C-alpha cells in the first residue's frame, strides 16, 4: 500500500510547516490528488488515521479533492477530460496529446492552532 508512504510524506511536511509557524496542533490537512496517481481515498484515509495517532495531528481531519485527467491535443488544440485509458483527442482523433491535469499530489492547506 503506497498510500502509507505518501501520507507519511504529507504529514512530515505538515508537521514541519506547523512547527515553523509556532503551532502545536493541526486540525485539518487539505490535499489535491490527480486520479492518475492511482491513490485510493480509503487507503489514504486509513494511513492518515494510523499515522496521526499520538502526534500533533491526532483528531485532525483530512480533506481530499480528486482531479480527473485532462489533456490538450497538440494537433487541434482541443482541451478535454478523459478516463485513465482513452487519451486520444475526441475532436480529431489524434494521439499527440499533452496531459495537463491528473498527476497532482499537493498539500493545499493546513489549519493549525
């Protein structure tokens, strides 16, 4: 389960940011995740609950926003959303496309006291 390692990295960065701001307790962590990362929300939530016990983020909430894949066709310029497997341009059928959204993994905000 790679979500455990991913969550440990998110928490390490969150703890460091909170401590650098002079805070002692984290109440909320907001993250944005691209669907193409294959991160499972239930597994990330499980990792969050397991890794925050006895830390400054114990009892904190995790808020996740998932972004669907989006690409731009390099031939006709059309921008469109798609699933994990079909990236061809729906306008012209080209395979020459550039992924512009869907592989994100970022911390958007941390609320701390």
